[in-house]
């Protein structure tokens, strides 16, 4: 037994250069389809900068009132009061411009993640083969440390808000796909069969039956996408994206306790506001309204 252990200790498995293969792939992509990455860089940078300009176009107090009015219209006076106090606090801490830069990055990344995630989730729900391919990819995206895929992203797009957006999309995409697939799979098969019995085409069944009934789950996925995107602000700040992430990273590196706390409070206020807004949109879906009406009549 000891001889076998001694022989096993002397035996080393050969090294598999997975990292070298990946580095070669990244170099090949950058050399051969560099213009594609340049175009993506231009589109993302223009989107974030344009949205940031719009959000910072009005004075801080005016934007505070706009967010408050939106909260009153969509939810309630309590949420409106919270928005007034919260965004007023952000403005009084002189964090409003950074907050709007962060909000721009989060919104652009969330829109891209939702635009990719919902169609992929639909395909995965309608095809088990697609689902079998997508699931391990999503597992990889969720479990891979963000700093690992930041390396090729910076290699492709350099420093700035674009690598922050791309990294945020990768990190926030999986819940949108998973909850879209889950919502469509949970639609009652008898309802789908009834639509087929009436001669509805596949596309009509999807848009008229499956998607409306799956909307609560899809909206929950969108909510999670936005929350995860907002949680990436510090990572985005580390790669040069302007906003609250930069303030937090600077506070950490220079041990500025007050600045770090103020930026953290601003992130929390943004997170609560976006969470409540997306929750309202989910509550106003046709399925949610029908369930409330049924509960009242019952």
C-alpha cells in the first residue's frame, strides 16, 4: 500500500493549457473582428453618454421632482415621499451627478440584458435542446468571478464605461433567461391546447397566451436583472466607468469613510426606487389585474 502511495505521489498529471487556449482565442478575435468590437464600443458609449446627458440636463432639484412625480403616478404618495426624501438626500450629498451616471449605465445594461434574455428564455422554454445548451452557459456566467471576465472585456474595449456595461450584462443576464423560461414552462398545458384547438398559430399562442400568463415571472426576472446590474457598480467603477462605483472605489483605496458611506447610501436609494418601479409594472400586468379582480369577486 505504501509503495502504491509513493508511486502515486511521484506521478503528476500533464498540464492542460486551458488558459493559453483562451488567451489565444481572445487575441485571435481582437485581431480578426476588431471593427465589430469598435462598433459595439461606439454604440454603448454613445448610449450611456447620451442617457447621462439627458438625466443631468435639468437641475438636480428639477430631476428630484421628476422622479417624485413618477413615483406618485405609478405607486402611491408614500413612495413619492420616499423618492422626494431619497433623491433630495442624494442631491444634498452632492452625489446626484454620479447617481445619474450610474443609473444610465444600469439602464443601458439592463435593456441589453432583457433584450437578449427574454428571446433566449423563450427559445429555451420551447426547445429542450436549446435549454440543455443554455443552462451550463448561464451557470458559468453566474459562478465565474466578475474579475475573470473583466480581463478579456478590458482587452477588447479598453478602460471606461463600455467594459463596465459589458461586464454588467454578462453578470445580470442569467435571471432574465431562467425566469422567462420558467414562466413559459409553468403555463397550464390545457390553456395552450385550447388555443391550438381553436386553430391559433404558434406565434399567436406565444404572444396571446404564454407570454401574458408568464408575465409575472418575466417581470420578476427583469427586476432581478436590474438589481444585479446595480450591484455591479463597484466593479464598473474599477474599470473606469464614471458614477457611484468610482466614488466607492476611491473611498476604499483612500480610506475615505464618509465618501464611501454617502455613495453606498445613494446606491441603496437607487436600488429601492428601481425595485419598486419594476414591482409596479409587474402589478399592472393583465394577469395580476385579473387575479386581483378574481380575488375581490371570490
